[in-house]
C-alpha cells in the first residue's frame, strides 16, 4: 500500500509522464542486479567520498552568487524522469546505462573544459542500484574530467530532492 501511495503522489509531479511509464522504469531500475565482485558491485563505486555532494550542499552551490563556482549539473538518468522534473539548469545526456546515452555524454564531454565543476545525478532508484551513475562517472573520469562529483540520492530523485522542497524544472 505504501508503494502505491508513493506512486500516486508522484503523478502530479511527473506531469505528462504516465504513471505506468514511471513505474516500469523504476521497476526496471530496481531489477538491475549486480554480480558480487564485479566492477558494478556497491563496494566498487568509482568515486571517492570526496567526490560526492549532498542535495543540500548542491542547492547552496547553485544559489551562490559567484557564477564561476557554480557546478554544471548533468542528468544521466532516464528521459521520462528528466522530462517529469529535473534540477534547474541540468542538461540531459541520456541514460548512461545505454550505448546511446554514453555516446551522447562523450559528445558533450568533448566540448567541455576538463577542469569544469561537474555534478552527475540520476535518481531513478536507490543509489546503490543505479545502473547509470557508474558508467557516466567512469566515462567522464576517463575523458579527463578532474572536478567530477556524484549527487547523493540514497532513495531516488523524488524522495531526496522533490519531497525536500528543492527547486525543479519541468521544461524539456
């Protein structure tokens, strides 16, 4: 019952995204499993603790008056979630768990300065099960980005960002 209530609460937030699409994407992301000892196991995060940022800290950075220090926020999750609601100013480069998403991210990375302050986020599911963040982080790290961080969304974007009252943009 709790899961149904949570899904029902998301319906107005996601706007035009049908609830069934969100549920299917969430179920697919939750079904993503890791092989113990593989490169995608939870203990093998490619980022260090110092390469993470909490939602509250990111919000503070985004509202800072100094433009030069503001991070570039990149959504590497599923298109339906981005279209439903995303962090204002975030760019979308496709789900990094797909070859098209990685290709788009690489194209974007070719144009960016390697010292750029970049924050990646997905929010499709609990961080430990996310199929998108690790490939995105590795791709940008391997491309030479040196100031790369991951937004810590332990549950999902709705719970850890929207329900906390942080600003969202619903423009596609």
